C-alpha cells in the first residue's frame, strides 16, 4: 500500500445558534507531514464524478451510484497518492470535511484491526459528498462504507447542512460513532479521539450497530459511571499533552476566556458553549493561531523551551484552511459559502466563494506542482515564508492587509447577496472571479510591501553616507 501523505489537522464546528448569523459552520486546517503540497480549488460536476472508483493508496474498488450531485473540492495538484479532496459543499447545500486524523489504542485494534485494503482520507469526500442530501445522511453513508470496506486509519469527519452539524469518528477497522453538535455549541477538535460523553439511546447520536455490545464484551470501558468514547477508544498519551490537547485548550480559551483549564489536560471537553456568538473571523483566527499572548507562542517572548513545547494550530504544514458555511438568512441558491485560503495561515485570508457554481477561478484552480507566483497557493506560501523570517517586523502589514482584504470580500459578498435577494440576475461565477481577483491583488501587494520594507532591514547592509 502506498504511503498516505496528510494527517495533522485542526477542526472547528459551530452550531447554528452559536454562530453570528445563524449559519452552520464546519472548518478545518488541512495539514500534512510535509511543508508544501500544492492544492487546487475545483468544482466536480456530475459528468466528472467517477462511477467505478479505485483508490490509489489501498487499491480498494467501490462502485458508485449513477446520480451524483455537483460539489466543490480541494484536491491535491499532484495526484501520485490520489485525489485527496479534503472538503466541499454539494448542490444540496450539504458540507463535508474529511479528515481530522485521530488516535486510538491497542485494545481496540486488537479487536477490530485496520483493513490494509480499505478506504481512507484519500477517498472519503469522493465516496460520500456527491450522494447525500442532509448531514445525517452523510453520517449514515459514511458509516455504511466503513462497515463494508473498512479503513486503514483513524479519522474524524464533519458534516453539516443548514440545520445540523455532525461529527463522526472511526473506531478500529470497521466501527464508528457520531454525535450531533448542539445548535448552541462549538467544538475544537485536534488530532485525537474527541467524542467524550456518549448516549447510545439518544436522538443526537449514531453508531455502528454492535459498538455498545463490543464495549461490554471486551471490557473496554475504564470508567465506573459513564460512557466516554475518548476514554474507551482513544489515547491519553504524553504526545497528546504537547501535540493535541494544547490546541483544544487555546481554542476554548479564545471562545471562553473566563474558564481556566490546563493546556495539557486529557479531559478538555468536546462540546463547548462560547461566551458570545462566533463569527467567520473568529474561526479563522483560531485556525491561524500560535498561542498568541501566552508564553508558548513560537513568535513570542517566552523561553525557548516554552516556545517549542506545544504544536501550534497555525503551522508551516497548513496546506489549506476551509470554512464551510451553510447560511439560513439568504435564498438557497447562495446559502453555501466555501471560504478558502492556501498555505500557512499566519499571512493569508479566507475568501468567501459561492459554492453553487460550475467552475472556479483559474488563480485558485490551476496550482502547479512547481513554484509559480501566478497562482494563489504559491503566492500564499511565499508570503508566509517571508513573514516567518521576522514576525514582529511584518505583523502590522499582515493585520492591515487582513482587515482591508476581509472588508473588500464582505462588500462583494453583500452586494451579490443583495442582488440575489432583490431578484436580479446575479452571476455567482463572476462574483467568485471578482473575489479571486481581489484576493490575489491584495496578497500580491502584501508580499510587495513586505519585500520593500524588509529590504531596508536586511542584516547585509552598511551605511557610511553613501
């Protein structure tokens, strides 16, 4: 089996009553083990969707239905290891993000081992998103595929429609459990088993049919008076205390600064309730964050040991950040918004692309495998690299750029929304082109401003009145 190439992500989920405008939100940093892995933003139309799918990594073959929906996708530019679509919104306004690599333990894998020829992150969006009309349908289809084909890795997967947000976690080779996120709640999910309290008889949970019996049969529950899936199926390792738990801690600290928690704690809650309504900008900040205003910030002024202790959320291995928003205050034709940015998140902005289109802007679609500043992936990566050389020097440039760019995107979006609401013939593809042009122009200007300003501060200089 070929080696998989991704798996170090961070997810944020937001229920419709927890968001600023009543939208459902699922979002994720699509991280990898390597710093650079060019990605594209495309639309998969029904004629382009395979009917006879064969995975590159595992070789598993899956016969697919003949009635796929159109959907947005963020595939790899280099397809050596498969498509890796990452996330998207389909034409029924259902969103899916796959996957958050999670953890497991040997007790589970001794009962239900991974399946070498099963399905994995490479495949999941392609196999599920074009065939679902609700988030719950997404959970059910994903679960049936896991039971039939098995998986070779542990993953967490987000689904949403305009009403519900669901989170599914795979368990061993064939098992799974899912929980609906309460409408007034949010979740920050790093690379660990995240679901904690679980009621098999509740209306807001789904699971493989024999999962509860498996827990009892093999004596898997370490707790006396509760069913906590993280305790049963997940890990509580030293690695979790420095790689995973601090990311959940910082996100929860941002949304609930009034709550004091241990950044290394193994029992940080899965379901949380913020002290305010959550905006797209809030989600982007957390997914770009690096423990700002704490001693753990790699760009901060703590000790070198503290700055290197925890794995940050925004990291050089961010390949994209997507925020999938299904809105409830606009017509269905414009309800799905696929917010997107490429590269390390410290020096980029998410752009609100309309999902109900048949194509995407070339500057986002045509990312090449080799360096090319004429497409957004490489431009974003270059800006992040320069910013990383002296974060304090360039931070104000980044802040000004982010404020002005997001304002410009919001203006284009508001004007387009207003035209659709007024019954005018708004061209969503053209609106996306306008957004892409605005984003590319502003990212180019940011890079140019940083180069111009930074050149005056190079170490290789000497002034003697010349």
